[in-house]
C-alpha cells in the first residue's frame, strides 16, 4: 500500500538538512546557551545563527525575533502582552470569526477580564470586509489581530491594507502567519505589522518551537517570567536543538520558496481540475485565487467526509483543522463562510508540500472518483 501525505497544513516533515543541523546540538554542542564556557558559547552561537536566518526570511532585524514553543505561545504572548501593557490606553481588540483557537481562546479569556472584542465576519470566500474593519475601530482599540492565511481554506487576508488603516489610528497589528511563512512572501515591512507569529512544524522544522516578531521599539509584558532569557522577553532556557532546525528550515525556504510555490500550485490546480470533473457534487471552499498555493478545500456533496476518509486510509488528508479533528461539530470556518451543515460535513482539506508528486495527485484523484456515488 502506497501511503500519500497531503496534510502539510497540519504538520510538515522535518527537512533532512534541518535535521542534520539539529544533530550537532544533540551530540556535540549540548551546552546551555547562557553558560559562558565553550559548550555554552557554541550553543549560543547556534541560537544567534537561527535568529539571523529567520530574520532574513522575514526581512527584519535579528533582535526583533523571539523564540517560543510554537504558534500558540506566540499568539498568546501578543494578546496577553498587549492587553496588559496597553490597558490604560484602551480595552478593545479586533479579530475575525475564522481565527485559529490560539487567537480565539485568548480573546474569549480577555473578554472575561473586562476587554471588549469585535469578531469581524467574513464573506463567502473567507475574506474580511475592509469597511467592516473601519466601522469597528474605536478610540479604545489597541490591537487588530488577523491571521495572514487561513489554515482550513487557505484564504489570504489583505494584511498590508489592514496595517495601513491601523497605522492612521495608531493601533497595533498582529498577524498569525503560521500557515503562510515559507509558502508566500511574509516580509514584515511589506505587511506593515507590529507582531508576526511563526510555528516551526508548519515549515519543515520540529514541533514545539516557534518564533515571534516584535517590531523594534515595542515593549510588551512577557508571557513567561523568570531568568533573563531572550533579552528578558521570554524566560526559559532556549530549546537550542529545535531552534537550530527552525533556523535552517527558514534558510532553505527563503532560497527555494519561489520554485516550490510554482510547482506545488501547479499540482494543487491539477488536483482541483481533476476533482471538478467529478461533476456538480464538488464545490470549492475558499477564495478561487487569493489563497495559499498549496491548499485545496473541497466539499463532496452527498458524502460525509469521515466516510470518504475511511474509504481511502492510505491517503492522509483532513476534514479541517488538525486541532479540531475529534470535534463532531461542523467547522467554524466553513460555517462562517456560509456553508450548510451538509456542505461543511462533506469537506476535505488537501494541503500539498515540498515532496508531493504528480503521481500522487493522479492516484488521489482516481481514488476519489471511484468512491464518489
């Protein structure tokens, strides 16, 4: 049985060169990067190198990068940090209805602490309406937090335009870029953001490591308190091994992203075309063009997605976000874009990656055509 992996939005395999980079910090340079002897200095150098590699990918200064345990921590750091630091200025936060739980849950928590949160609706493609954003702004608004690209349908938000609107009102902007970094350009100056979150395992680095860009000149209350790691911005001894992998993966993607994106999008579009040939029972979810080059979310009307997955156990795809894999409720993202329960429960997310092949795409399309009633 040939197993096919088309769930890169859930997690990516570690790139072999990233794994090789990590090895030396497992066996040789195992010191604490805060120690001043040879072993510690070698580890510290590895952390600094990775910081520079990520900064290069994002087009920012190395000192603007903080290492975290992943996208969830990075998002929580921003939301709690801004809320605590800027509470005297205001208590209003703007987000959207289709954010990852790592943003929605902290927002819901902050509401219980007396903050006001506006959850912007999205259109049938998953895009927020800029006039809605402008109407939601208040004198008390301190933060706009909107994901760059949606993890389920791949729709890309106009973050640069959003940032321009925010800057006119002196409002901070955060984007959860876990799904977009390494797939599409994410230069922070072009996006105009103050904060940007990265999850390592979405870009061929290990799980349990991430990064947070904080624009120079902004100081917010740290999420973790302790010793002065990360220049006092994130307590806890750095996970040198995983950080080295994240840095190397970032360097690889910066060099290969354009070529990878072109090839992966061609395969994604081929799969889309092949599935559309099944007939009127197949429907695209998300924006037809303004979405991630690797992501294809389709509803197969008349066939519940769990049944479809059971009939092709050799193909790794998803019915939505991996974080909601055990939920019996329809995807909140798909409901937000107007899908009926029937359409939402019949949705499959295909997410391609660096090692997806044309042969695999052909096999998947043929398999689904045989299954469809």
